[in-house]
């Protein structure tokens, strides 16, 4: 025999012919002796074992080679002889080196080696030393039912990637191959912040997006002399060719974006530039950003400065292959429409390819059924840039970044999680489609007029569940019986909602609004519900989903599920109780503080034996009703008869042995045993066996109990166990069928869920409007003034931005909590900025009612200028998501973008001062705003000297009026801007576009004052800064000095103003003389 020393699984037989010997050639000229030869054969385990093989089984003679002999690989060093569990964990750690590995071992998840030492203290876990033949191994662990708690800390708080290694029982064949190992432990999923599915800590009210960014660098490569020969060539070829020397991108570099919410299956793409990336990131809010590995070595790339501004989590992923659109189909619920396929840009496709590969790798083989990708360019939505999203506090406050105090917090009245996510999405990207907005408004108006119907629908919506995420769980091969029940309840609630909508009455139109919904009986037959619900009802498909709900309800035993959860809670309570006992006897008070808080403990088994006996008792719970299938009904009948037979056998054995305490039990170690309790019954059994010459073999005994085998019970018990196993197999088959039915109805269920979400948002808007007295805004498209079919009155009405009695939604809510009222203000803007009154005689009278498109607002500090600016922008945003607005009346044109330059902040990371940030934002607005945009500017130029600031502020004002020609509100303390406006003939009274408004302060003559927040026409040249300083409790000495300096400055400016007025009067007189001549 030839003995071979192998590093592998203990006792594993070497049955192959060793095709991978390294550096060993057998020649017939070199005879092999019968001595033992030792070879180090590399296998899968560190412990050294000895396996043997017959010498005559080895191949003899020359080894035929098809080509040259490959170079010998260096022999790897043998690793330490770790136990199997630790070795499996080590191998998984090497495979997923960037992840924290959690290995399932029985009822615990464990960390090993350096990860235990690093993350154990962060998770408040005690780090122990596991003794092995290779030395102590650091380890830490926690009970399996606390997985979500520790995943939340690792994934959300520490931004870690976590690999979950579950244990799988080996079948007989695998046990032989692994030398009798009971379990194999392999990674089933890698969890990252952007790839959450159904974890309990996922935010239910916001989408959880992961975004991929593809940087288009072909132009830069071409500039450096590198041209890519084939578009499908992988980007690594460029790296090898040295074409990254000019990778630093400019702001106009095209990039492709793709983002997915794995928990709902939503999929979007967009082609954009680096300049717009920051605003898109602010709107989408991805939890994780994936870029190609190529960029990891290019940390000075401009994209990283954009990502660093909001501290986005960046993941570098390999883009190993380019997936064309045709390769996306297996991962989608349906094919991409043909017209959409043709519109995709190459950058979008590459970004989608990178993202799909990354998500597929993270899910470790789980099937994906994503929704077909939507191109953002094809969606008619308003642009809200990053600074506007932040300064208007649309989703979170500026000061502390909290949800409370934001616009979303002020208006959210949704009752479903899907509705909350939809509202979040609408608020981030309001619609610019007049048809879409009016359809939403019609729903809101109906719910306002019929509050009883609204309340009934809200009640039914509360009974529904998060269908979007429920369905996606099944699409990913997950989902449990509880999810099926939740899905069935949602389908039933949808049926009831449809019944209510179909019986709804016509809307009572009492308003004379031009956009009110009027549909004749011919267009809308009776008995099909109100017209505003027609499109929603047409999108709902309940035929097959209703059958699915009936099938689920008739198959799943909800009482059995409740009992199963109780059993799981008992098991968790037992583990916690065990941990508490260990800590009480061996731990400290700090150890006890990290244990989870438990509710009042239920009655528990007194021993492990009783626990297993109870588990094998006749009270085993099943999740399917016996009538779910013919086979299951037959198995339950069979099991019932066996249970009856067990009861008869138990009575027979009690009579035979005259032992009233005899019971039939099963334990893991002893199998099926007869158990007696009490000294009297034990003596009877021993005496009876002696009298009848029947040998009763006692297999377990204690002071008061005995356990022995009975052949009848052993045979019957095995039949009961086998039948229960067959019931479990049949239940698993039925459950798999139900999951397959859910996936088959995937598209219908998602569309139905989308309708419920829209109804939820509409009902919440109606409730909000009813609570606070908001009004329906009248929206219209801007009509060109030179349209020959448009009358003068119609043109004027259709080109006005009118808000009467407007309020700030969040500020008003805060004041209301303090018992204070909000001062209402009007906003009258024209969307036709330059109307020359001298063009015609009728134009002069028209101009008397025509307002300017630009408001220059002055006034004291703390008098509400910034609030006024923000409230009008928020009213515009609210109007285009379909909501009512906080005003007495509103008539607004469709706005394509809202821009703002508000507040002060620096960006030291990017080496940008406060004034530089202000100028960058101003430049972006001046380059981007169109005639349909709405711009808010507050205190432009205040970060420099008054002279320079005035010049910059007027330049921005002039550009907005003459070049952008957009609607704008411009607040300033540079009062000289009003003089410059008049000098340039830009005031509305001069045929220009600028109107001047101001706030003020009322003083009582005794030092007291009150702010007048109501705007009036004119210019206020007093900022009253010292009043704010006094309110801020500035020291009186400092205020005195400030008053002296201010008085001297005013005197000096007054003299200069007199000289300027005299010069202005002389210039004006000369100009009149020249005109007269």
C-alpha cells in the first residue's frame, strides 16, 4: 500500500488518480520502491490525516502532454488545524474579505478572529477565546432571533457589508464526501445599506435605493490619444493602455445613472452630467453609490468631491462584463417596451449593467423580478436642485437634519407605507403634466366633498399591507406564510375599495373654476363610479388576485400560525432565560445590561427532556389546513388514526404493567420510550417483568422516574414520525405552489398596490386641506402672448402667478402650536416680463393690471422676507404634486424648475468659502433657469464688501430679468439696487419687469416696536439691525457703540446722497432738453 499524507477532511479516501500532482513525473526508467512515500496534497482542511491507496492503482509510464508542461505552482503552507466550524468561517472570510461574516452555529450567529475583536465591543458582545488545537480563536456571538438588531447596527450605523453564512444539513452523499459533517455553512446573502429587502430595520416610509454611476471618459481618452476599438470592450483595457491620465472630468462630462430599490423592484435610469449629479443625488437619496473599480485609484476625480458633500457611502465594484438590454430581461418582470429601448443612452445602459451585476452578486443567486426600467428623461417632472431641497427643508430640517419640522412632516397624513413612499417621491419630483396634476386634484376634491367615503377608504387602507415590498419578497424567493396572509388581506381590502368606488356618486360641481371636471353621461355611464375614479379602476385587475386570495385563505391555517409564533417566542424566551442564568452566576452587571428586555415569561418546560418531549407530542402545529389538498387531507386522516392508536397503546401498556403514570414519549437520545413516574409504578414494572419473565430494559432512570423501550411503541412512534414528516413535505409543496402563484400575479399585484398608494395620498391631501382650510390651486400652461387665437383678457389671466393670502405651511404649523397666528401675504407675478406700454393704446390700460415678473423685496431683519420667499416657492411645489395649497386663492402657471440661493454655508472640504459657495449656486441658477422657472434669491452678495456685493447682486438681478426672463423673488439689504433698477428703466412703471415691495417695523415711541410682516409696495431703506441685536441680548455697551457708528455712517451717507441727487437732477434736466430739441 502507498500511504499519502493529505491535508483534508479526516478519513477521506483518495479515489481519483491524482491528476493535479505538482512537479511530479513518473518515468519507467525510475522504478518505485515499495517504501512509503509521503506527498503533501492540498485539500480543504488544516488537520493532517493519513489516507492510503494501492500502489498498483497508480498510473505508470509516461504522462502524455498535449502541450508544454505548465509551471509548477508554489506549494501553499499548511494552515492551522482549526475545528470544522472555524475553518468554514475562515474560508468564507477569505472569500468575502470586505464583509463582516456572521456564521450560523445552532441557535447563534458567531464572529471569529479579528472581526470578533473589532466588532464585538461595538456590538456590546463579550469576546471569548475558543480553544482549538491551533491555539485560542477570538469569538463573539448572539442568539439567532436578535439578528435584525445587530444587522441594524452593522449595516445602518457602521455602514458595514455583512455576509450571512447559514448552516445547511448535509444529505447522506454530502456526509460521506465531508467525512460525516452534519452541516455545511455557506454565504447565502451579502447585506449592504443599499440592498435591504425585508429587514425589520428598513425605513418603511422611504425608498431604499442603491445607485450606480458610470462616468463617460471616452472624450478624455480620445484627447489623450486613446481610442476604444470596440464599445463592448471592458473598461479595464483602458487602464492597461494607460488612458487614465486625463480622467479628471469637467462639469459637462456625460455620466449614466441607474438606481434600484431592491425591496420594491423599482428601477430607474438617467443620462446627465457631473454638474447635475449633486441635485439628482439629493432628489433620489441613495443609501449606497456603486462606481467602477477603475475609479478607486483616481481619488482626485471630480465625482468624489460631489459624493463627499453629503457623505454618500461609495462601493467600488468590478464591471466584469457588459450586459446589453437584452440580458436584462431575465431579471425583469416583463419586457422593456420597444419605444423605451430605442431611447436609452449608452451611458445609462452601462450604468444599469454595472448595477444589475452588483445587485446580483449581493443577492447570491436569489432570483430577481424587477420592474422594467423607467427613463427619468421621459417623466414630466419639475427640477428641484440640491440647494433648494436643503434650504426649503423639504425632507429634513437644516439645523439638525430631522424629519420633524420639514415640509414632508407637515403635509404627510398617509396611512400606508406605500403611500408615504409615493408622497416622498412626488415631493422630490413634482409633476409638470397638467393632465396628471388635474387628475390628482379631482381625487382630492371628491374626497373633500364626500368625507364619509374618504373615511371608509382610509379604514380599508389601514387593513392593507405594504404590497409592493410583500410582492418583491416573493419575487426574490423569500416570503413566509404570514406574508401570504397579509397579501390576501390586502387583496380583500382592495376588493372592498373597488366596490366603494364603483358605487360613488357624481361630483357636485359648484365652482366656476376653468379646470373643473365636467363629463357628460354619454362619456361616463352610470353605475361605474365617479369620473375621477375611472382611470384608477381601469388599472386595477382583481380577477386572478382574488382567486389567489381565496386560495391562500382556504389553505393557510391562521390559528396554526399564531400557535407557531407562540412556540417560537417560547424558544426565544428559553434562550434568553439561559443567558440570564449564566450572567447571573458568572457575569457582571455590565454583562446583564446588554441582554434584551423581555416581556413577562410564559410557562416554560422544566427540563430539556420535557422540552423535546413536548416538541414531539401530538400538539405539533401545522401551517396548512387539512383540506388544502387531497393528499394533505389523507395524511391528516392517517395521522389522526395513528394518534388514536397511540392512545389505545398507552392504555394497554398501563393495564399490562399496572402503571397509571406510564406515558409514551420521544427524546433525541433515547428515541421512543415508555416513561413512568413514582416509586410505586417503578416497582410494579420490575415485579411484573420478573413474574412474566419479560426483560424490561431500563434505558434511563432517576430517583423518581424510569424509561424503557417497548417494541409496540417503537414501531408505532416511527410510523407517527414518518407521517408527520410527510405532512410537512406536503405543506412545503403547497406553500411553494402559493409562492409561485404570487409570482405569476406579480404585475397585477404591483399595479393594484400602486393604485392604493395613489388613493392614500389623495385622501391624505383631502384631510390636510380640510384640517387647515387650504384651497385648490388653478394651474395652467403658459400661453404665448403673440398667439393670434388668444384674446387680451385670456392672455392676462393665463400668464399670471397669483397667490392671495398665502402662508408658509411649516411655519404656520409651528406658530399654531404656540397659539400664534401667521400673517398672510399676496404674491402677484407676471409670466410675460417685458410689456411695452407704448406699443398700443390698449396696452397702456392692460399694463395697469399687469404685474412684474420680478419682485425686489427690502425690509428689516426678522420681518419675514425669507419666510415670504420660501412660502411662495413651497406653494408652487405643493400645487404641482396635486395638493391643495395654504392660500385663499391661487392661480399658477406650470413651473419647470424651482431654484433658490438662500442661507450661508461654506464647503471647506472642497476649499470653498461662504462667498464662493454663494457664487457657485448663483452661477448655476443663471445658467439653468428658463422662462418657465421660479427663482428665489436671498441676500446675494452679502459675503463681500457692500460695493462689490451690490454690483454682484444687481448683475444677477439684471441677468434674471433680461436673459432668463423667469419669475423671481429677490430679497436684499442693498437698498441701492432699487435706484439701479430705476436708472436702467427696469421698473414696472417704466415698462420693465421689476416691482419693489418691503416689510417694516412699527415703533411706539418709547423704545418698543413690532414687526410688520405684511408686504407693501415701496422700498424700505432701514434694516433695523440694532433691534435684532437687542433681542439677541447683545451687551448694552456693544449696542451703544454700534449706535454711534451707525449714526456717523448715516450722516456721511446723507451728504453723499444729497450730492448724488443734485447730480441726478442735472442729468435728468439735460436729458429732457435734449429730447425737446
